[in-house]
């Protein structure tokens, strides 16, 4: 939910795929986190969701889009929420929303990025393989 005055949001319902604190070693010369560092965390979060669906090895085959919305600062608690968007015979496309929680004395929650990535299930020889059929509830 977005507060239009401050651009603050609340975290989505459910559990994040990944949570990590931004550390000083991750910063660029301007004091914010390297974009590549954020991209790697998003890729890890997406793969966690896909590993469960593919039940085996997967590889990232495409970053379909990636939007950097706000900088990530040292000390921010980064939360990546990943959801399956589409599935194919060997592939899974995931949407990842990234939020930070910062400033313990006056807490803020901001969406800092979102992305869409595609992964493919791999066999023992690292070639594409069919994913298991989806389980019905």
C-alpha cells in the first residue's frame, strides 16, 4: 500500500523469498549499494522460488526487465518477494518486488526495485529438462 505523501509502502503479505542487510562492502562511491549487488540478490530470491517449482537445478536465462526505483543504503533491511508469473515446459518466469526498511528511529518502508526473470530447469548434464507437473491442491 502506497502513502502518496512520503512514497512509503507496507511490505506485501506473505514471506519474502530473501532478506538481507545492506553492508558497507556493497556500496559504490556515492554511498549506495551497487546495482549489480542488488541484481544478484534479486536473482537469488527468484531462483529460490523456482527451485521449489522445478525440483532440481535451474539456471537464469533472462532478466526480462529490471527497474531501479530508489537507492538502497547501508543498513537497509532488503526484502525480496518473488512470485511465479508464468511457466513453460522447461522454464519459469518470476516477478520480484524489492523493498527496504530503514531508519529505526523513524521507520520507513520503500519499494526500491522490481524485476522479471526467466529460469530454465536443467538436467544432470546442464541441459534444459521438462519440469515436473504442477501439483494440484
